[in-house]
């Protein structure tokens, strides 16, 4: 297991290095430039040249890339051309919000998707199974932003059950030592602040987790159906293994490998979908800030934030690889 982890960590270095090259070239291939975004289309050539010189955009690409990598190794991710705040500071300020939203959306998707897929597989061909398949198809096809607007209008505007925007009510006075509002409320004993922050997370998390939930349910259903018809399951059943033990020790355990892979892949979908969800709910996370950075061609923010997200995604995939060994002991010797 330790060897597997070390191998994956070693592969992380060239992966991130290649990503940094592609990311650097992609950002500079965007039409226009940060000077045009800052000064407007009617900016004078002298003003554009001054901005480019100030941020080093007039230097050769190779020199810009090497300078950027050198700064990264020193922990300097640059400064936003829009807010004039260091990228790392902006990221640390907004990252907890996105992590809270992503974790709750993942819990929602996994907590409902796996049991739903398993129950559908147990009742294959029946009404419950057909209903699950149709519902999962709808979940995959409905766009995140449309569902977000629908949930916001119905449960926040019409019914008033949940807040419509933000991370916490403006009237709420709370301390935030970590930046994770729900956790902060629990740590400081401010239960009303924790509950208020949780209520602000419910609708964005449901909107963000709807597509992963549908995908996880479908993969779980297909995997359980495949395992139930396997020879080793029929053999275990013929030897008299009791159904509860058979389902728990044989069917579910073997069906979880593709599901674990799917869950790992959905983390990337959640992080990318957070851009739209945070924008709809005015949620102050990295998604909404990244959307503003794209609009303003803020090179430093785009490069830093996307690279951060890539590191998180790579670490999640490492966790998925480790989970293989926990689910199936045969994977530990590879």
C-alpha cells in the first residue's frame, strides 16, 4: 500500500508540470489580454504597453513561463490584476467555501446515489428499477444552472424555506477562525451560526450534486447487477452463505470498485460545476471568482486557481487508489 502511494505521488510531479505548460499556453491563447480587460477597448497603445510592462506580459513566453514556475516554487502565485491582492491570499479566503459546498454535494450524491442504485439493482425489471433509471436520466440531462435557478425560485423565493444567496445571513455575527463556516460554528459553540451556514449550503449542494448523484446511482446499479450474476456469487449462494452476509461481504464489496472510481471522477465535475452554482447563489467561493477572472483575463488568478484545483483533483484520485486496497485486499500487492 505504501509503495502504491509513493508511486502515485511520484507521478504527480510530471503530471502537474505538463499541466502547468498547457495551462500557461491556454491562458495566453485567450483573445484580448489583461491590459485590454483592465483599460477597455479604447485604451491607448501607450497605456496597454505600460500595463504589459508592469506585469511582464511583454517578455518572451519562455521567460514568462520560467519566471512563473520560479515564483510558484517560492510560494508566490502572483497578484490579481483586478483586485491587486495576492492570488494565494484570495485562494485561501475563498477555498473553504468551495470545499464546504463540494463536500456537502458529494455527501448528498454518494449518500443517496449508492443506496438508490443498490435498491434498483435488487428490484431489477420492476417499477422501482424503471423509476430509478428514468430519474437518473433526468438528473444527468438537467443543466446545473437551470436546476439551481429552479431550486432557488421554488424553495427560497416562493416557499422561503432556505436562504437565496450568500454563505451566511448578513445579520449573523459569528467568528471564523478556519473559514469553514459550519465547522467554525461548531468549534466556537455558535450553534445558530453553524445552522445558518448549513442552511445556506443546502440548495447549492443539491443543485451541484444532482448530476453526480444520477451517475453514481446508474454505475452502482449496473455494477451490482453484474456482480449478482457472477459465478463466484452463485457458488457462494450454493454453498449456503446467508443472503445478508452474501450481499454485505460479496456483492456490495465487489461492486464498489467501479463506484469508487466514479466518485473520484465526480470530484472534478463538482469543482467545475461550482463555477455556475456559486454564481447563481452568489456563493463567495473560488468558482465565482474564477468566472470573474475569465471575464477579466486575470492571468495570475486563472493560472493559480486552476493549478490548485488540479492538485486537489490529483490528491482525490490518489485517495481513490488507496480505497481500492481497502475495498479489495488483492489490490494491495500490486
